[in-house]
């Protein structure tokens, strides 16, 4: 059995050190993949164009880690250009 770690919006914000609003902006911009539970309780990819107020968003810990690593690389590159 394969176990996948899933966190909610609050957990993703805490992990990335930002606000929950910023997490929603990342999802809307297509920079971070979010998931929702369907009516059968299965985790499915959230489509950014679907606006469903009040529906909880969930994130794979591995996706958040990849986004964080990529953001850190971008930050390092931008700082090295300014130096």
C-alpha cells in the first residue's frame, strides 16, 4: 500500500512561511497544484478555473516541497544577479 502525505491550506502556508491567501493565489496562478475530495472521498486534482467557495484545498507534501525548492533556487539566482 502506497501512503501519500496530504496537508490542507493552513499546513501548506505554514510549511512555505506565507499566508493562506498567498497559497490560494499560487493555486490560481497554476504555480502550485491543489487537490479536492470528490463526492466519493477520492482525492482529485483541483482545476484553477473551478471556483467553489468553501471547499477545502489539499496539497501533496511532495508538491509543496518541490515548489519550495524551486522558489529557493529563483531567490538565489535573483540575489546573485544583484550582487
